[in-house]
């Protein structure tokens, strides 16, 4: 069923982000002569898709595999396009499509931040086909162009928020049309919106809190633990912790038992945390019970890049902020399995030893690693603003139609010289 790169392809789009990115990408592919189809799971999906060739899936979740296979056959699909490989119906679709030998193109937020999005064949993050072999990156990166910072993409939070609200409000208003839909989200978006409203109302006090914490640091060096969203699939599905509170407890307990007596640990709140949970209070309570209350600080908001000069080491589960730390030559310990977790980049001897033995990454290895990651998985652009979407569509079309996205099979057992070629 696989066509040559020059032949017209038959794309099937599943769920994307709550923006017009998939709609614009589908339109571009259709103008190039490819056939484009779409399956909507709810009314919000319909709101952000205006092309013909779409159908609604309204049946029960257990009937999804049969319906999906019938669409593949009837439309003679060659390529699947989706956002997020962890959503339950997406995971089933990937399994079926892979078994049938179809190309599966998975979009995700950028491995590099900001100004990038991710596009990989088969899976992303923990399911990425990227190797964890430092020598492979050294060999692959040797002939690649030098790293250059991408041009900035200026977006606005308000349009992004408006699109997200529009998606979920329309999904709720039209839920009668999709009576069997089950959201992949672990927390209701309307509960998160209430949290964001409260956060907006508290923005003045939180600016003062940031100032007090930064003043308390007084320019001294500290260990940094950037929190991830409790709803993030990388925390819930792709880590041993499952929830944020367990991860915080593990980090604080190790710090209390094994860090140097004068060390400070700074917990930084995720910039998109809706503050449904009081992580500051939870961390303070844990620190007090461990006898380290005066050595643990909590920072709300702020730019993580500004913290790098005074950071003596970063502990993360699998956040992309680890890439920022590596870029700044900061030692990193990953408790999960992010794509950058490998010898030479991250500390490999465990959390308890990290506090006293952390060493900076191999700068030459990180440079090669970053260049390979950009070549094989990153597209300059954004899902959330018009300028970024235009760039992202341009790059995605080149990858999708030019066969530049690297397949999983290319990494497994392939010679180094051929491993980065198109699948």
C-alpha cells in the first residue's frame, strides 16, 4: 500500500490541537494533489476543520478499532496524521496502522523550546525511535550544519486561550451529537479555566512572591526542580510517579537525606499550571516534615532561562526544560526517559548521588545531539499563532511529502551512514 514519495498520498487526520494548524496543513496537502480525510471525535474537532472528506465517529470507544480499519480500507489510506501518541484512541490507531504498514506521523510540542514543534514517525517522547547512543549522535552530527538560534515567533496567550475555550465550549454544547465521546483529558478544562481566572486575579501577589524568593536566594547557587503539569501525559503515563505529588516527595526526600547540608533546592512552578493544586503548600509541608523547610523555596512563574547562571544542577522527570539546562552546561538528572537521557548528557548514577556528584554535560555531544534532533524531528513554527502556523505548515508539508521524517526502522540495526535517511 506504500506509495513512492512522488505519487499522490492519501492522508487521514485524527485529533490535533485546538487551533487551525491541522486545517491549514490539510488544505495545503489537498492543493498539492493529495487526498485528505478526517475523523472527528467531537464537535470541537469539527469546529477546527473546514475541509470536505471528514466523518464523525459517534460510536462507543470499544467499536473504534473496527471503524478505523474500515476507513483505512475504504479510503485506501497511506498516511495517518495526529497529535499526541498517548491518547487512547490514537494509541489504538497507531497500532493498527503500523501493523498494516502505513506511515504514522505524530505531532507534539517541540523538544526544543521555544519556536519549534515536533514531528516524528511512529511516536514521540518515550515512544520516539531516536536512539539513546551517544556515539550515534556524534557520528550523525559530524556532517550537519552548525546550530543557529531560530528566528523568534511572537504569539499572544489570549488568542491561544480563546481557541481552547471555543473548542471545549462547542464540544460541550454539541455533546448530544457525540454521546459516546470520552475525553482523554484527566481534568475537566472548565475546572482548569476556573484555576486560570483565580491565577489572573492573584497575578499581583504572585509577582511579589517571585521577588521575595529571588531576593531570598541572594545570588547563591541552588539546585532546580522545574515542575511539570500534573495532567501531562509525560508525568501520568511515562513516569514511575504517575502524579506530581509523588515526584515532589521523592525529590525532597532524596534532597533531605543526601544533599550537602548548605544546599538550597528551588522548585519552579510550570508556567501553564492553572494552580488547581497548591503545590507550594504541598512542598512546604513535605519540607517541614523532613526538616529542610529553610532550604526549599518555591517560585511561581518567571523565566527559567534567567535561573540557569546560578543553577548548580537540575532534577527533572522528563521536562523539555532539561534541554535548556544542557544548553547552558548545567548538570541534569532525569527521573523519567526523555530523549536526552543518555550517558554524556545526563547524570546516570541516580538521584541520591546527584546532589554531591553532578557533573556538567559533554558540550560537544549536546551540540551534535541537538543538531540531529533538529534535522530529524523539529520544525520551526508554532501551533498557536498565525505566523507560527504558516511556518509550521511549510515545514510539515516538506517533511510529509518529501519523506524527510525519519521512520523507526531507520534507527534499528541500520548502519550509521544510512540511519538518518528517509524511511
